[in-house]
C-alpha cells in the first residue's frame, strides 16, 4: 500500500473510532450510567437522563451519520478517491 492509502485509512479509522466513542458516551453513558446525576436537569418536561435514553441518543446518532457522510466525502476528495 502506498503512503497515501495508509493516510486515508488511518483518517477513516480515526473518524470511525471518534464517532463510536461519542455514540457510546451519549447512549450508554448519559442514558444509563450518568442518568441519576442528570435527573435534576429538566428538558421538555422530563429529566435530562431520561431524555438522552429515549430521544437524545437517537438524535445524536442521526447527527453522527450525517457528519460521517459529510466528512468521508471530504476525505475522499482530499485523497482523490471520490466518485466525481
């Protein structure tokens, strides 16, 4: 593999790992582990921990999907492997 391919895949794997860490912290951390600490903060008529468990983690997941697609298109273009 060439140096450019290695740089491309390192950036790709780094982006995936960052996205997975964010997803795990928001869904598992805020929704389950930190829920008792977040129970005093009200959001939309319920506590913040419950909100993350029911809606927040889903919204963050959707944002991560769009961010990943946008960033990968940019990364593809930077490394000359885009489809256009």
